[in-house]
């Protein structure tokens, strides 16, 4: 019976995690990639600028 209890603990934890995940995600709004892509474009522009001065410092 003890082995059955040890097998039920992870099973119940997995069910609880699934329920919590469903509950936590219920109000999440769909968000586009706009802000991330804008930040990446700014990063690329900054990296493509030619820098004068000491290199490798």
C-alpha cells in the first residue's frame, strides 16, 4: 500500500499543476511580437553602426 501512495503523490501533483496552469492562463491576453521585434530592430541598428576609436578594448 505504501508503494501505491508514493505513486499517487506525483500523479496528484501533476493533476494539480495542470489545473493551476489552466487557471493561471485563463485571463492571459494574446500579445503579438511587436515590442520584441521593435527591440530587436533597435539592437541591430545599434550593432551595425560604425564605431570609431579603440577596437578590442
